[in-house]
C-alpha cells in the first residue's frame, strides 16, 4: 500500500498542536491543570451504604404575614454531611448541611429574599433558575456576594405555577459550588394549581426528587477534580443521590403520587423509568403545567431540566416495592404502604397555554454550540463579563435557533442543555419536526443533541443583562456562555 507521507505528517502536527492548545487553554480553567488521563483514579468506585429514608427538603418559612407579600431568609454556608456512615464529607448548603429548603410563593406576590454569604472564602451568587425577573434580580455572575455580606433582591412573581430551582452562579466556580451542595427548589402556585385535583400533600404524595450523581474518595470526601474526561464532558459521577441521600427509599400511599423531578447534576443526562415498566403521566415541564398530561414509561432529563409526573401505585399491594432506574440501574426505591385516603384520576386538561405566534417574531438569532474541552464556545466566542453579545428590545418577541455543532469527526459530539436567564420559551420545532408532547409547554432549558437544530420562541418582558449558556456546569465555567441585554 502506498503511503502519503505528507498527509501522515500533517495529521501528526494537528494532533500535537491540539494537545499543546489543550494544555495552554487549560491554564485558564478554574482549578488545576487537567489530568489528561482518561482513566479515573483507582479509588473512584461507587459507594456502598445502607438504604435510608428519603430526606424531604423543608418548606422555608415566610416571615411576612401579609398574604400578598413573602419574605425569606437564606444563607449559603460550609458544613459536613455523612453520605457514608462514619465518614464526613465537606459540603455546602443553604440553611443546612446540603442542598436547601423549598421556597414556595404564589403568582402575584411581592417577594423579598435576604441572601447571606456565610461561606468561608467563596464569592457566591444565587440565581433563580426559570424565574422571570429583571437582570439585577436574577442572580447571575454580576451579582456576586462577598463572604460575610448579603444581597436582598425584591421582585414580583408574574408567571404561572411551576417547579423552578435556585443555585449559585459565580464566574468559573458554579460547577464546584453546585457539586458541593448549593441548590434548592422554588415552587410557584396559582389559581390553576389550586383548582387541579392532583396530589398536593407535600412530602406525602407530592414529593420533590433532586437527582444528582457524585464521585467519592475512600475517605468519604467529594472528588471534584477535573481530568480530561471532565473538561470534555462535564463531571459525571458514579454514585446517584436523591435529595442528598444514597440508596434512599420513600414510603408512598397505594394510589396516585406526584413527583417533582429535577436533574440537579453538573453534567449527566438521565433516562428515567420504573422497574415494573409501568406508565406515568408528565403534567409539567420547566416553566409550568402542560395543556394535557403526556403518557410515557420513560423520561429524559438533561442537566437543570424539571418535570412533574403522576405515578399511580394503586395496582400494587402494601409492602411491594418499585425501583426508580437511570439507564437501567436502580438508585431509589418506592415502598407501598397504606391505602391513599383520596382517589385521583388523571386530568384530561391541565391548563391553557397561549401559543406564541411565530409571525410576531421581529428577529431570529442563531446560537451555535461549538468546540471541545477548554475551547467550548457559543458562536465562536467564550464568555467575557465586559462584553454584551446580543441586544434585545424590551417586549420584543424573537425566535432563537440553537444548534449543536460540537464534537469533531469520528469523535462525534455530545448533547448540550441550552439555558437562558429571565425568560421562558416555547419550542417551535426540532430539525423542522414538531416537539414531543411533553415539550409543548414552557421551557427554560433545552437539550440539544449533536447535529440538531432547535427553534424556540420567547417574548422578553424583563430588562437588564442576562446569561445564556450550556448548563453542563464545567462547560459554563470554561466559557460556553454569553450575555444578552434587554432594554
């Protein structure tokens, strides 16, 4: 066989140049230079521990007695927690050792939150993920809170009932702080959620599941060390946890149960189903209720995506169990207990969603995920706090086309979750095809697969500077983020 030595030498130069560029750009990554080994350390094994009851995040107390106002206090703090019996893990939490309480508000309420940074040495922020507020209330990287200081945003809730969440968003440190435990849920209720005959007994038949994955060292500490695999794909763990517990179980009534799911991972896409392969009904996506329930027996959630589902356990006997699976691996168990005192039926209609007419759009913008490792970017640009990438007129309706061109050649690509602050979208199509039923509601985080183009439409009703970015947190920290200004 005749060898073309010119092409061979050129390929060697390209590969060596890529490795050199990786090292050079890696110096700008938060933390240490990445370990280029694809192998995980020898002690990086899934942890084994006894089953434990699922922790239920407490509802944060509203300190204002006025029914039209709500006032909350929350503090980010360092702590420790035993994920493994007898071994302490250094963590971060809101008002506790890991994760945080649930903030519950109503549409139309005037809300104020005093956020105190009690972390030892970290600047932090608190971003209201999915909340439609002005940029100076949004909690992006411009709203840094120094250790020992506070931030007190005030805003009015002006959107329908939904399961949102909150987490830190400091520049280049989001991944580490979320991984260590800073995250919590934010519920909005309204007249529609009041009227619907669905489970609402919090912690009993209306249960939040914050699903994450971690790596642990032998001593029980979190392993947040970015090797090449983590820089490329985001940090993905091999031990699943729910609401901060490993191998939890939840006793559920023999009847209908509402589960509020959050993919709170740094980077993993979850494919969830039940071990008995029974069907369930998705009733809400990121930004609120769907118009009608969507029947399914598995659900895919990218990082930061949420879904509310109704699961009917009435065909099971007391004492029977059902496992919750991710890609076929069990990580949580439901245990059937007593009869449900109330019988529920799946609603035929949940709410009415006014579809945004594409003819209203005054502009179409393109957002293209590109690059790999430390070179990840959107539209060829990496995050610059001093640069506004897109300027949007207040109250304008626009179509945003989000494409995934990341990956190269035979190495393929990976799915990127696109998130924009301060706004909710409606998906128009995926590669020209209508979105699936469970994506026909409001979305603030959109999973975009390699080679795919998603068109989404939104009306920008809040002013200020906002972020758009990949919600693989290591990609966000590496610069796969931009800024848009609405005025």
